[in-house]
C-alpha cells in the first residue's frame, strides 16, 4: 500500500501484488470452506498451492531484474526473507493467513499501556500484562473471564483468604466439563 500510494510510477506494479495477495486470501477461504470434504478440499488446496508457487516464481523473476526500483527491491526482499512464515498456512490450514485477530486483541492493552502503570509503578504495568494474558487465555478457551475470576476469588476466600497452591487446576485446559459449562463465555470471543 505504501508503494502504491507513495510512488505514482509503481502504482500498477503494487496493484498487481495486492491483487495476487487478495487472490490467495480468497482461494484460502474457498479451501477452508470445504475443509471437511476431502475431494473438494484437495482441489481447492491444489489451486492454492499453484497460486503460491506462481507468486514465488514472480517474486524471484522480479528480484533478478537489475532495473528494479529500490522500493520494489525492498518489498520483494522482505517477501523473500519472510516467505516460509508467510506461507505457513499452506501446509497448516489451521493457521490464519494473517495476524489481524491477534493485533485486534492487543489493541486495547497497547492503547492504554501508559495508563496501566500509573505514576511510574513498574509492578502495575507487569500486573496489567499478566491480567490481559489471563483474559485472552480465557476467551480463547471460551471461558468468561469475569465468571472465572469470581470463582477463583471465591476459592481463595474459602481457603481462608490465602492464594491457592494448586494453580495448575485453574488452567483452562485443566477445568472440569462442569466448570467449563458454568463459566462458558456467552458468545464467540472477539
């Protein structure tokens, strides 16, 4: 986008790459839509792999061009350097193509980070980071963080107001089915 918007002479080149990348997103969506239909998945997967291979060839061909603008070269070098990570979703369909969800989950903590450590108390910022991690872990495991904390603090109160020693029992993957049902998040987490 920076190249497309910042270099008039490279606009068509950048648009071509944006279209190819958007094509990968669309093809991956089609592949995932038929994930549980083996034959259809195999066809869509083969198309996706072909598009990725074509993109890799185009990248390498363009990188070999000695007349490349420095902005083009920088973008293609980055694509080359990060290729394995950028195409990990091909062999592992369970991995999203981008990290937009993770970025959205980090937005609130990032926006408020200077407020969370108050007047310079480092412990407050560390506590905030731990609490945000706990909240996101609960949400990823479909557990309502508020219900989870209420139950945890109630258990601490039952323990004479002292912290619990068996914290592993409170990890989302260690909870009983009954606990998961009682503390279930009322909707799909963000």
